[in-house]
C-alpha cells in the first residue's frame, strides 16, 4: 500500500512539473525573443552584420521549434505514460536555446571587444537569473539551459580574453554556481509544494469517500430503523393475536382432550398410552384389553415391554422398543400365555414439558390375517404343482405383458429352451400381431374384459406354423398397482382338458411372486 501511494505521488509530481514547465514556456519564449532583439540593436555594427544575422536566424529557428513543441503539448494533453518523453523534448529545446544564447559571445560580441562582451554577459546573467524562476521546477530543464548559456561565454573569455576576460569568466562561473544553488533550493520547494498538493488531494478524496460511506450508513441505518419499526409493530400485532389464539387454544385443547379420550376408549383397535421415559402404561382402551386378555386396572402401571414376546424383546434389544412414528408387526404375549400377532403403529402426544412426553401405540389384531396367509400359502403350493404339470401351455403375466412364470408345456409349444420369465408375451408369439396383442392385453388389465379367447398362427423353427387357441383370463380381486392374468395356449384341434384354476386371486399371484423371487 505504501509503495502504491509513493508511486502515485511521484506520478503526480512529474505531471505538475511538466505542466508548470509548459505553462511558463510561452512567456519565457517571448522574453527570449525580445531580449535577443534588444541585444542585437545594442551591439549592431555594420562590419559584423553577417554574424548578427546568423545569430538572429538561429534564435528565430529555435523560437519557432520551441513554440511548435509548446503548441503540440497543449493540444495533445499527453497521458501520464508519455510524460517522460515530453520532459526530454522540452529539455532539448532549452538546451538548444542555451546554445544559441551562449553563441552570442562569439557572434554578437567580438572576442576582443570587452565592452560588447560585457553587454552580452549582462544580458546572459539576467536571462539565466530569470530562468531560475521559470525552469527550476525541473532540474533537468534548468541544467539543460544554464550549462551552455553560461558555459560557452566562460570558455570563450578564458581562451581568447585577457586578464579582465579571465576575471569575467570567473565571475560567470561563480554566478552560475550561486544560480544553481538557488535553483536547487527552489526545486526542493517546488517538490514539497507538489507533495503537499498531492496529500491535500488524497485527503480530500479520502474525506469524500468517508463522507459517502457515512451518508450510505446513515441511509442504511434509516432504512433499518424503519424496517425494524415496522417489524416491531407487526410483532406487537402478532403477539396480541397469539395471546388471543393461546386463550382460544387452551379452551380447544380441553375440548380436544375430551374428544381424544372418548375416541380412545371407543376405538375398534387396541390403543395404549405409554410414558416415554419410564415405559409404563398410563392408559389402555377396551379393545387392547380384549386383545391381550387383561383388564384396564391390570394394564395401568405395567411395563409395556412385558407385553411383548420374549424373542421379540431380544430381537430389539439395544433399540427403543417404542420407536416413534413407525409401523411394524410385533408378537405379543396373551395373558393366558400364547403368542398373538399385532400390527403396531406409534405416535407421539405433544406435551409442554419434554420430560412428560407420552407415546400412543395402536395395535391391530393380525391373528386372522396370519391364518389366512398360511392357508393361502398351502393352497398356492398345490396350485403351483398343478400349474407346472398341466398338459396345455400356461403362463402368468403381469400388467406390462411380461411373463413372470410359465410351465413346461408352454416352453415346448414356443420352442424356447432357455428362460422364459421376463420376456414379453406379445414379442414371442408373432411380431406381426404385436399391436393387436398389446390392445387385447390393455383391455384385459383395464378391466374392460375379464377373459378373451382368440385363434393365432404360431410359427416355430424352420418356418413351420400351427394354429393355436389363446385364452387370457384376468385374475379377479388383484391389486390395481400390480395386476396379473393367466394365459392358456393349446392346439386348435385339441380338446381343452380340465385346467387348474386359481381358487383365489392370491393363488396365481403367489405363483408369480414365487417365480419372481
């Protein structure tokens, strides 16, 4: 950060130096031309008119070049990156002007004419002294002018003058040294002034930035205060409404508690209220008492885990027996000691005190369902044996038309040696009738038709064909999300024997599910 500020300060100083040089150059140029004309008039001599004309021409050429450079600078307004080039150009024009003024000691005044030399030296000293004020802002520019302007006359007087000329040369050197010291001191003052201007500019910019920040903060604070005031006003309104709602809620809670207790006691399925921390039964309805064989007084205060089968407790050891918001099948112990199945669902009763939370357990008696499942499994086994041994082709298909199970006869009729399960029925019958077959299956599974029978030309290996009769029957009572149908496939001129039919809709589904498994 410090290096960046220093670089900006140097760039600002250089810009001010160059601007000052070029702003004062026009006045200095006018003074140079005027003083040059006066010097020619004072030292004019017809015998030396040729030298005076040469010197005058030199001064005019230098003046024109300097004027062109000054005009170019002001018209272009160069960027910061181009300042060094314009500095050297200006120093070069001053050096040319210094050479022209220094040449006056040769061309304007004869070397031996001390009176003319004195006039030239007086002009040079005055003009160089004026240059201190005009060009001391830049050491290079001032040095480029003073070196040839005083150095050439001093050399001329030293080489070609007498003792008085040598004295004048020494005076020029001493005068130049004093002017140089004064110019250096003035240059330092200029630098300090430029640095002070830079610091003031930076301070003003910083103050402006801080001012803008303060204004922005003030505006933001005003907006925040307004928003906060609106929020407090709204919160106050909501608080009043909430107080009213709480009052109403308390009254509603008492009514809901009464309704809950009434529903709890009259519920057709078993319900228990258990303390979440202690695991003790707090309340039991009549349905759960009938399910478990206890009366209400016996269940109240009993540890709920004692109601589960010991093996059930062992399987869930290390876990919460009353896992919240879950539904699962559990085995319970009846008061007489036998095992009964129940579908258990749990929920949480909201409580103001976290340590006083209660869990509601609902128990649905699954005893009849378990017996029905066992009966269905036994029937499914007998149906599956008859299904595979049937003398006609049989298959069970799902709602997408894919075969989930097929018997040996249908594999033989379709000339399929490999696995038939998972293949589309329409694709293996005949590609030409896929659209028709798909339409038939769609009507079967949407319930438009319960059963359909149609003739079909079945092609086997070697392009041989055989007429067959296909009958598709939808399994009634199946799940809408997973429908099934039974397919019979027999030769057209073969009598249809007694075929195994599913005694229940679940028989065919059970065969299909077993095949899938």
